[in-house]
C-alpha cells in the first residue's frame, strides 16, 4: 500500500501528521477489542484453531481485514504461541491444558491503517513461575513505553526493557523485535528490546511503531521450527510477550492498542 503522508528521517523512519493519529486509534482499538473478546475463549480443552476461527469471524464482522492472512503465505488471522513458543505460533488442533500460558497476536487493517497488538492469556490457573514471567514481561513493556519521548533514543527503550528483565534473571529475546507501522505492516525502525542508553535513532514526534518484548524464563536463545514460522526457546523454558502499537507525541507516547475493557494483563484488571 502506498504511504504518502508525512516525511522521512535519514534512517528511513516515517514521521506522521497529527491527523494520522486518529486512523491508528481506530485500527488499534479494533485489534484490542478482539483481544478482549478472546478472554472467555481461552480455557482448558479449547483448541488454538477454534480461537483463531473466532478471531477471523470478528475481523470479518467488523468490516476490517486481517493483515496476516496471506502475509508471506501465512493463512491465519492470529499467531497463538503457547508456553515455550516465543512467537509466530500457528493456530491448529493443539488443545490447551490447565496452566498453559499463551500469547495471542492480532493485526487488523482499518481504512488502510494497521493495528498490531498482542497480550498474554492463561488457560486455567498459572503456575507461580509463569505468573511471575508474565508480570515481568508486562512491566518491561511499560518501562519501554515510559522511555518514549522526543529527544530520547531507541537505545533508551531497549535498555529500559533489558535492565528490568535481566535484573529479574530472565532472558530478553534478541532474534525478534518491534517495528514501524502505519499504512504498512512493517517498516523502519527495528525496535530492539535491548541496548545502550543514548544509542540508535533519535525519537521524534509523529513516529509510529510497536514495542513487543519477548522475555524467557530461561536463556534468550530461540530457534525456528521446520514450518518456518514457529519460534521456540532453545532451552524449552517458558516465554511471554506483550505488544502495543504507539505514536510519539510532543511529550511522550500515545498507546493506540489500549484494552477498552482494561484487561491487557491476564491476571489483574489494569487499564492499559
């Protein structure tokens, strides 16, 4: 899709106009509403394929499009990553068991704008270590968002996430990152979830991108399975991820993908 509005930085990062925030809010809200509606679907005995079928129906009912169906041959409206799957888990016949944790990742297109978000869910009751992993990953995302303001750098975002997660003896995945978006699915910059303060491109008002840290209970290394999509932890440790799409404002960040029901975190109702 042609992307004509705004200007580009020397790093190829698009700077959007104030009016463009409205389009991102609409796309982001729909993606978040769909994830809210997934909450009662996640339960022991449910299949990930059945959850994806409901997500597909919700996207269609909203008159929107799924950004992932047909993307590089992918055939589903969501990625559903269970337990040690880091990201890009393919929905199918897998049956959820009590205590399973899972990330559901949805991207929708509304009036040409892309809304991309993911969050964690629990089937039944999580183990204490799984709950702690989810909490640390959730807090990591919001520490990364707190580092977003004009004049800071992308290295500041990555450092905030890395310092917190590794301070709790968890591994921050290096193999996948956040990305620019807007009227395209993926664009510069690559948003790393680790880094040094003061490094990388400087943040400017009007930048749109995702922050989506993946944090492992064990080591950070991953591998991609033979399906060429599913990424898992090499040590089989549990993994968690949260993702928001945001826009840089004059004094911070605006979250496009807030949960309308305040249910972004699976085990407590935080308005986020």
